[in-house]
């Protein structure tokens, strides 16, 4: 089955810097790659997603890139703000799996003022 | 608009006691439904998913079970809880032909 690895597990940046979180997946048939943000004690919420027919997608300060050949995808946050502090999860959905999202272990991002 | 409700929000249960967590989705029909578990400081582990009434697929062996008695109702149960069952349980749903999965607010379970 699908396996998703996520790095780093923790990331500390200064306000205004950029943050990059990387994920690799094992199932080449996966075609949907969302990113979720989870604030302390709350539910994960979708912040951006990308499908396999697209190499890059951007939404304001957040962007995601996908390299299907290498089977990895990354989340880029520019001009980080303290409210970006949270745990970020990547996920991959294999084909025919009824969108059984398989999640990475998460990255705890801390943005320091 | 669609909403998902999950309860109870928190509970503390003794080892060996039963468990029932309930989840309902409003504003849609025939959703795919999911139960995930998140251990403290860990990632999200898929426990069960369902594509229709009475149809349950289990992802990991454990002492938990799930049922879907109605189209928009998903229940997570255990007959006898273990200490290792402690965690944050999240119900989730998506439209049958959609991609995005939406999570409920979660239930914090502490087994003592």
C-alpha cells in the first residue's frame, strides 16, 4: 500500500522567512496530494491540494509543487507569520482507493516574531 | 452547506469499558465516511472507511469496530478499551466523486 514520508518533523523560522516541507510517496498510482494544517487541539483543515496532472499550484503565500517522476511533493510558505505556526500534514491518495488519504507524520512549524 | 458533527468531544474511560463515538454529516447524501486516529504528537492513522450503508472496510487490526446504520451516520465502537486506544479520534467525509476530505472537530479519548 501507499506510504508517505514527511520531513522535517519540526521546523523553526523567523517571521518573514520562507518555510519548505517535503513529502515522498511510494505508490506511483497516487494522483491526489492535499496539505492540511492542524492548530493545537483542533481538526485538520485543507489549505491546498494538487492533482497529478499539475506540476505547481499557488494560493497567495502558499504553493505546492509535485514531481511525479521522483514521487515527491513540497509545501512552500513565503513571508511566514506567527499565525502560520501549526502542524502541517501532507497526504496522498492512491487510485481506486475511495480516496483513502494516507498521511505523513506531520511537521510542527514554529514561526517566531 | 455541508456540516459534520462528532460527539462526545472529550471522554475519560477506564480500561475494559465500552466505547461509542458518533458522527453525522448534514447537507449531503451518500458520502464516503472515515474514522482516523491521532495519537499524541503523531500523524493521522486511517482506521475505517465506508462507501455506503452497512459497508465498512477496516485498515488496521485492533479492538475497534465501526458501523454505518444510516447514510450519514458513522459510529466507532469498542467492547473493551485498552490503554493504547487513547488518542484523538477524527471522523471525516467526502462527496462520492469528490477529492477533498473534511474532518469533524474530533473526540479526545483518554483511557485510564
